[in-house]
């Protein structure tokens, strides 16, 4: 069902909120005005709230809450998911400049929802939704490779410090710097993998027994390994809550998560139904 004029108008308001928030975020840094941080966050949250209001309105009008049955809903859901993860990441482990790169994508998705909301949903599901799933899943894997490498460097450097066997030509920098870089990588990778899992699971549920993974897709190795990676990096991301998991334990989990991620990629390429 095509969106009505009221829903398109409310969607436009959401786009304006996100655009204003992005401009305020840029001004806060380049004009050195820290007081703009709160207005920028308020605009982002208002953008999310108005987008969700559009989704609720449109879902009630067409009598279905499933997002993949309609281009309008599917594109808005992708934008909302990205916006929510940006806010979560910036709250847990602030990553400077992340919103400058992601928020334009959010705005483009919302604009696309207004423009392409009348196109057959199957055309979208088989193309853009799958592309988002693959890009975020493989993008998360790439970033986790950085986190795993940095975690390995942390473990090696920590061991040399304790044994006092550091050589100048093998200096990796301070443990604090390695930990910060690793956590920044984990934060970005976790957000990407989360979007990849959500879009993948939604697509599998929508296709049902017709998915390449079969009706028992949740027991497939690639799915189990992907969720195991997600849980491990969720622990790493929330190590500030439990200080006992920081340092070497967090670095070890980063390396383990990357090993499991490699296993998931192998499952995707070589196991039956892996590319579905």
C-alpha cells in the first residue's frame, strides 16, 4: 500500500531532523562549540521518533507489521536501525566522525522510501535488502579483523612488558593506546554485524522454507557461528561494566571472535546453503 500525503509529510520532518542534527554535529567540531552536542543528539532522537511514528501509522493502515512486505516500511526500517546503532555506539564508546558518515546514508534511505515506496516490494527484497545484509556482514568481518589483530598485539606487548623483554624495533605503542584502538574497532564492527544479523534473520523469516539455508536455517553453521561472534564482541564492547574483563581478557575475546568470524566466512563459502 502506497504511503499517503500525511505519512510522506511526517517522513520529510524526520529527514529534516536528521539533516539539522548532522549539521549541528559538524559545527560542534569545526567551530569548536561543544554546547551544540546536546541539540545535535536531540535532533537525532526526534528523527528516530518521527520515523518510528511513520512506520506505526503506515503499518496500521495496511494491516501488517512485517517490514519486508512493503518498500516504504523496509527502507525506513533500515534507516532507523542505522540511526539507532549510531546513537548506541556514540553512547557506549564514542567514535569521532561516525555519525558524519552514517547519517547521510540514513537520510538517503528515508528519501528513497518516499520516492520508491510504490514499487513492488519483491524487487527491493531481492536486491537492496540483500545488499545491505552482505555489506554490513562483510564490513563487520573486515573491522573485526582489525580488532583481532590489535588484540593479538595487546597480548604480545603485555607479555613482553611482564617479562621485560621489549626490543625497540618491536615497539607496539602503549597498552592503553592498543586497547582504545581495539575497542573503537569492536564498536564499529559490532554495529555493522548487528545490522547484518537483523537483515539476514528478517529475510530468512520472510522467505521461510524457500531460503537457501532451508527450513532449519537457525541450526546452520554459518548462523550459529555468526551469533557466537556477536555474543563474544557484545561482551568485549561492554567490558567497562565489568572491569575484570578488561585488558588481556578483552584482547583474548577479540582474537577468539575473529577466529570464529573466519569460521563463519568459511561456512558461507564452502558449506551447503552457505551463500543463502
